[in-house]
C-alpha cells in the first residue's frame, strides 16, 4: 500500500516538474521571440527615422530635419538674443549636367558636392539637401565678414572640377543669405528671403553670393504688379508695334523692317520694351504677347498690301519661351503661312536660344524654312555660338550687335570683330545687317568693310505703322488696278 502511494506521489512530482519545464520553455521561447521582434521593430523605426530625416542620396539632413533645426535655432536665438544666418545654395545649370551626362552622373556629382561643402562647415552648423540641386546651410555666425569669407570658400570648392567616371565635370553655384532676426523671425521668412537673394545671385550672372535686401522683395512685388498690368494692357489694346527700316547701303532702299513692341500706357506715355519684356519673359506672359505680335504683323502686311505697297520682309523678335512652345510651328503655319504672308516674315532669334539641343533645333528651323519663314540671328557676337552648329542651321542673316557698332570708328577691336563677322557670313553665304548705326562715319566704315545692309537712327528710328509707309514702295501694278 505504502509503495503504491509513494509511486503515485512520485508520478505527481514528476508530472509537476514536467509541467514546470514545459511552462518555462514556452516562456523562454516567447521571451526570445519578443526580443527578436523588439529588435526588428527598433531597426524598422530607426530606418523610418532615417528616411524621414536624412536625404537618402547624400546622407545629409533633409528638408524636414533642417526646418526642425531652424525652428529650434530661432527659439534659442530669440531667448539668448543671438543672431545666425541661413544660406541657400543652388547649383548653376545642373539640368544641363543631367541632360548631357545622364542622371547617374548627376547623382554622383551631388554626393561629391555635398561632401566638399560638408567638410567646410563647423560641427555644430547644419548643412542639408532640401531637394534636387538645392542645399541649405544654417550657420551660427554673427560676424558679417566671417560669413562672407565662408560663402566665398563654399563658392571656391567649385573651382576644381569634379572627376566622375573619367570625366571632368565643371559646375558652379549661386548663393543667397538671410540673417536672423533682421530678415525674418520665422523659418518660412528666412528661407524665402534666402531664396530671393539666391535668385538675385543668379540674375547677376551666377557663381556668386548675395545678401538679402528688402529692396529685392519690393522689386519682386513691383514685378508681380507689372505682370498683372501687362495682362490688362493686352486686353485693353494698349500695345502697339513700331517698325524700323533696314536699308540697303548701295541703293538707300528699304529692304526690310523690324517690328518693335511699345506699350502706350494711359497717363504714362510710351513704355519701351526694355522695361517690360523681361517681366513678360519671367512670368511666361511673353507667349501670349509674342503671339499677339506675330498676328499683328501678319495683319499689318495684309493692310499694306491692300494699300498697294510692295511686299517687304518684316522681322519679328522671338523670345526663347515663346519659340520653345510645342505649338509654335502650328501657330506660325496658321497665323502666317496659311494667311499668305509667310514669305514676308523673318524671325530674329538669339544665339542663346539656338544653342540648345542642336539636333532638335535644326529640325525645328528646317520646318520653319519649309513654312516659308526666314531666320536671322540677333545680337550676334554677344552669345556663345558654336560655328559648326551655325553651319547646320538654315539661317539667312546675321545681325551684328549694336555694342560692336557703337565704337567701330574708334575701337580697333570692334572693327576687327565686325570685319570677321562679315567674312564669316560671306563664307557661309549669309547676309549681314549692322544694327544701331547712328552716324555717317559708322556707315562709311561698315560700307568699306563690306556690310550691305544697316539699321539705325542714322536712317530712321522705329516708326508707327503709318509713319513707316514713307519707306515702303508702291506696287505700280497694284496701284493701277486699285
Ligand atoms: P533688339 O532686337 O536688339 O532691337 C534693337 C533695339 O535697338 C531697339 O530697341 C531699337 O529701337 C534700338 N535701336 C535701333 N537703332 C538704334 C540706334 O541707332 N541707336 C540706338 N540707341 N538704339 C537703336 P527697342 O525697340 O527699345 O527694343 C529693345 C529690345 O526689346 C529689342 O532689342 C528686343 O530684344 C526686345 N523687343 C522689342 N520688341 C520685341 C518683341 O516684339 N518681342 C520680343 N520678344 N522682344 C522684343
Ligand atoms: Ca532684334
Ligand atoms: Ca540687338
């Protein structure tokens, strides 16, 4: 009996031990799993944190993180009565690098730039990539000359080319600087004003830095206002075209006219294009305005025809934004070729407009030629034409820029440049027009060096459509039948 009881006790004890062991084992497995899960969760959270706060390409703090730092910097500086600066760095013509070398090279370049600039800053300053080719720096520095020295050092890191896949890549940057608290009390204001200053640096020819000034903001406001006024001016028919004759120096005959826009602003008088074309270019309104010019010229040619004047070639200035529209060729076809005036239209294009994506450009220019349109290169010598490209374009005329004509009588360099442009045009069977001829001496020299057509105040200022009629020739055949 005793042995039976003790056996049952033994079994119970064994069973208990077994249950404990299983229990402990389950707890152990659960613990391990939980630990693993926690570790994974932590890694995952870290990754998310990194993605949320760091730029994946350059590993620099990203936009979100930069603005967090900036908010904190404002909080501390306002409490401690301190100053600091925000620097906006934007690469110059980065799109061109991507277009010519491809995006992988563009990405590698961004990393190299990030490293070079990052090495310049002190440990506690923040350098961040906020997207694309835009970087921001938060610099805890109050001394203006130290800030300028630092900005110059940043520009200088671009003096040496970046070597990528055996290619030497040259690039520069433009920077804008805003001060806390002078230029803004909030991160938004400081950022916007550094952006305004950076755009000023671009407008001044790139590869420089600018401090924010309140006048810059005022200018932008004025520009916005002017943009609105221009739209109203078009609706209210306040734009007019004047025409400046181009004269054959041998015969003194008018061989063409250049259409030049003016704004007859009520209570202001005549506003010249130099005051508003750039605003229209900047805000895109030039597309509408440019279309108006082309349609107006087409109508004017028909009016002159109806009055019995012989056809005359009318040149129209075309801006890059207008020319680069997809619909430009269709527009020319409908407004000029189909209206029967295509053969009387010449488009004046600048060198910088032409020197982009040369294959596509050649195709577009050929299509224009097929539409009966003539082409000339305006302000020649001031841009960066590649002569080998020039040869591929169906361009009939080169206009020597006024800046070479101004001092042609006294400056041997200007004379030499004008002579070589004429020689170049002759070699390529192109015509040459010298613009801005004001004096008899200028005319004599130009005639001597073989320039056959001139335009300028010496013969005539730009005139209204009615006034310029005295330069047009009556078509006898037509006048007889009228
Ligand atoms: P541009 O194409 O170089 O036009 C020549 C400018 O020189 C005109 O100024 C003309 O009046 C001026 N000019 C001509 N001969 C002389 C001269 O002997 N002496 C002096 N001092 N100036 C002379 P404007 O009319 O003020 O036009 C300035 C610029 O505005 C033009 O330069 C052209 O780039 C732009 N522009 C004018 N009309 C249009 C247009 O309809 N569309 C576009 N996109 N731009 C236009
Ligand atoms: Ca022109
Ligand atoms: Ca010009």
